[in-house]
C-alpha cells in the first residue's frame, strides 16, 4: 500500500467511525414536544455537507434555514423527517423564528465536541 493509499484509508476509517455515533436530539415544545434527531456535522457525507454550506450562504436566509432543517432533521430511526416536496409548504407555513431556533439548538448540541458546521466555513 502506498503512502497516499494509507492516508486515504485513515480518512475513510475516521469517517466510518463518526457515522456510527449516536444521534443528538432536541425536544421542540412549540410542536407538542416533538423530538427532532440529527447527526453531528462531521457525520454527514461530503455531498450533504456541501448542500448545507450552500444553504448557509443563500441570500434568502429563511429558505436557507428551511433547507438546513430538511437536511438535518431526522426521525428516531435515522430516516429523514421531511420529504423534498414539503420544502415549499415549510417556507409558506412554518414560523421562521422557530426554525432558526431549532437550527441554533442543533448547532449548540454538538458545540462541545469540536465538530464543524457550515457556519464555521469562511464566507467569501
């Protein structure tokens, strides 16, 4: 095995270990005590992480937060809480302040573990 292959293997092993971490959760009292589950930021695939960074940089902040919520919010079994078709309905009907707070609570939940979120990526 070449040195580069061993470095790639180290990255792959690290990613695999992170993806087995337990889900975090927050209880949203305003939604009848609904529990929203989510992974630490470094447990997402590169594609998902890229989507969250793009959402964070959107000119329409509320639309960006809805996108992040849709990407991160999971059910207890780890499946997505929202279907893509529900994005427009969330934009029309959901309280943007509540969505913002949920996103903030998700970020704060893992703040102690050093995981990086889209908000940590420098904007141009």
